[in-house]
C-alpha cells in the first residue's frame, strides 16, 4: 500500500523529511478495524514527532505519522462489535501505533465513530483530534455542563483560531457560555468571530487590560491552546476564585502552582491520547463523544473548521502541510484527500 513515512527526524525543508513509501497492508485482529483512508488532517503533534529524535537517529523501517482520519471500514477483527465493512468512519487513533498517513490503517473500534452523514470525508477528517481535545477539556476536565447549567459563565480561549480553538469556541457556544477568544491578526480575529466568539482580544498584547476593558477582569474558565508557561501569570490573574484553567501544551519551564492556592482555582491537563495510550477502562468514551459530535454536525449545530484542502495524499503535499502547521499561523484545519492512482 501507499504510505508517507520517515526514517530520519529532519527539518521539513529537507527533501528526505517525509518520503513516499510502499508498505505491506496490515490485517485486522481483535477489536481493530482496517480502514481505507480517504482523507487525513495534520496537527502540530505530527510536526513535533517528525522532529522528536533529531537528525542523527535512523529508523530501520519507515515510521508513519498522522492522527486524523476519515475513511471506509474495509475489514474487521473477530471481536469488533460496533462496526461493519462499508461503514464510513472518522477517528484520531493512538499515538502508540502507526499513524494514518497510509492507504490502509488499523484502529481500535473503541476510539472510532461513524462520520457525520452530512459532511464530506475532508470536512470530517478535520475534526477528530481537535474535537476529542476540546470536548474532553471543556466537558470532562473543567466540568462545564452540557445541559445548559453553565449558561452565561465566561470562558477565555487562548489561541481561538487554531484547530483546537475553532472547535472549542463552537462547543462552548452550544452550551451557552460567553466566549472570549484570543487572536493576534485581523484574519484570525475574524475567524474566531465566525466560529461564534462573543469577543476577541489580542494575545500578542497584554491581555489583562483588554479583559478589564471588556468588563470581564476575571473569567470562570480558561482553555489555553498555546504554551502553558507563556500565559501562566495572566491566567492565574484572570481566573475567578474557584475557577478552572486547562492546559494542553507542555511547559518549557516549571510553573508555580502556588499562585492558584488563594483562589482555590484548579489547573488540569488535557492530553487526548491518554485513553488510548493507557488503554483506560473508559476508552470507549472517545467513541461516544465522536458519535455525539457527529450528531451535532448532522443536526446543523456545528460549522466546518476546514479551511484548506490539498490533494492527493503524498509526501510533497504533507511537506506543505507540515510547514504550514509549523508556522504557528494556522486558521482552522488543513486536510489532504485521496491517493494518486
Ligand atoms: N494535549 C493535547 O491533547 C493536545 C491536542 C491538540 C493540540 N495540542 C497542542 O495544542 C497546540 C495547539 O494546537 P492546534 O491544533 O490548535 O494548533 P494550530 O492550529 O497550529 O494553532 C494555530 C493558532 O495558534 C495561535 N497562536 C500562535 N501563537 C500563539 C500565542 N503565543 N498565544 C496564543 N495563541 C497563539 C495562532 O493565532 P494567531 O495567528 O492569531 O496568533 C493560530 O491561530 C499545539 O501545541 C498542539 O500540539 C495538544
């Protein structure tokens, strides 16, 4: 089968950073689905792993990246209960297994859902990784209520126009929160408003005076999609007593948790690969949340986050996608579709 892989961990400008390779097709066993991949998206994690071991590390076999997929179930393992061949599905997959940048891909059914019926493969492939992250961060880690009980509470989303921010804004508006997003450019500000943000402030400028001018010097919840330490002191200042901050990006230096003590404020990590990485007992929750989100899509309650499509899926187009992700200036999501014949 066709795939895009790496054997060395190189800058994306190096012609060898990602290569078109031919690999044996895998076989489905146990709870695995074998999925024929039709569309994939690219996330910052792909670029982080592509650089992770440094240029001198040599892999014996091509490593395949990619953790956002939409496609059709080709075959199922003997313990699969929720899917059949022919089902159209979407999922992120597990960081502990080969990624989805290949014509055929194995994934555990417990972290897969039927894709939204009303959206294309490309629109669906833009969703899973960011959906799982935003859903778990808002509704599970921070405990925002999905039944309207959190109505009117204020959420600050730092980095509102990126992949995670674009869907987090929409989830928060679905449950009637007041959403303040951050963006540093005219086009990213406008995208945040299009996604539903009630107000937008600029993260390249001091944020506290901007929150004060808006009339919200403190907020109930903060989701930070950018570096945790960079915005730490502002977040500690801006979170309400008994409020909640959720981080999704590693700190570059240690942070002082004591600053939250007086306020009895909570800090949570969200890592969307935790359930698949540790095979937690509640791993199937990711199947359930992706199913819930597909239902929201098909009920017209969400709008696509897809902003750019490249075709076909190959090393040349994946290099373009990685370079764009590494610029730190993504708006919404970039997707690759189809395989050349
Ligand atoms: N823990 C997890 O499970 C998890 C899951 C998904 C993603 N992540 C991580 O979360 C981060 C965001 O992911 P993503 O997919 O949303 O990335 P993305 O789409 O590449 O994010 C791009 C956005 O980041 C904003 N941004 C750039 N510098 C910023 C800064 N200093 N402060 C605030 N915002 C800034 C940009 O806004 P402007 O252009 O307006 O500046 C841009 O719109 C990545 O590091 C990713 O690896 C973690």
